[in-house]
C-alpha cells in the first residue's frame, strides 16, 4: 500500500496536478515513464492492484467489466504475470525494486528539467 501511495504522490508531482478524476491517467503515465520497460497492460494491472489495496483493502478489483484477482508473491519474478483470464501474480519484491529505481530516475530528471520542477512546485505545498 505504501508503494502504491508513493507512486500516486510522484505521479502528482510529475503531472503538476492532483485534480480529481485524473488519478488513473497520472498513475499509469508515471509507470510508463519510470517503470520502463512496462507494457500499458501491465501498468493498468498495477493500477488495478492499487485500487484493490487502497480502496477495498483486498486483492480484487473490477473495472469496466474486467475482473482482476491478485496473488502477491515475493520471489523476484517478473512484476506482473497473468495466470488466467482474471488472475494476476504481482511480485512485491520486484515492485519494490522497480519503485526504488523509479524514485531515483525521477529525482535525477527533476534536477535537470525546469518543467518537472514547476510541476513539482505546483503540487508540493499540498
């Protein structure tokens, strides 16, 4: 849950916005930029895990008729493994590693990019 909240926060800084209704887009954009390589399907799956954990406190999510049932593993396998039509394994050690690397990459970009700095400054006081 802490990593998901961390991605949410960094996604707000990246976008320079915390507008309601844009959470999913911001989250997936952050993953696409800083969790490379990651497919758009895997970014969506991680976002649905975020929803399951932060909103339902469980491992089930449903969005637009698609069901996600999650199993969390801790063996440093691929981040997302689709096991069946609605079953996904997410490796939390890989998630942690990818998050830490993403934080470092974002921090490096922030030091060099004035647009990112403006976006960060717009959200940081909140």
